[in-house]
């Protein structure tokens, strides 16, 4: 629909997340871009950065709902068994951010931009 509107020279009154605009022009995504896409997630990670996370029992994996079934997705090799600590929380935040803003929607973004 967007492509057709562009082709026909029509103006669309719609807005995309900043991360999508950055992907359109080939710019790198950063943690701060997450605030535009999911402000609650961004604020939670700001808390992670400023506080002790050693007691949160968080691992380098994400659990998502896949048609009513929980599916665990490791953010890195062996992530399901790798605990997030104060020493590696920055890496966890970076990997989660990349997953949330790009990998989880890669197929749709690639089709949109293709």
C-alpha cells in the first residue's frame, strides 16, 4: 500500500517508528532508538543500566508466544544457560535491542524494503 501511494505520488498520513526510518536509509540502530518503539522496555533497560541485576535470574534468551505456545529464543549461543550479570548486562541490552528492533521483524522489514 505504501509503495502504491509513493508510485502514485500520494501523501500518506502515517508515521513509522524511528528504527524503521533508520533501516530505510541504512543507518545503524542504537539502544536509544528503542524508546520510540517500546518506551516501557527502554525504561526497564535504563533501570538495568543503573542498578544491580545479579538477583533478577535473567538469561540471554527471550520467551515469546508462538501461536499460544511459549518459544525460547537464545540471544547468543548458549544464551538459555548464560545468566545476565552486572558484568555482561550491557551486552544483553545490546543483543535484546537488536532482536526487538530488527531480528523479530526482519522478514517483514525486508519484504517492505525489498
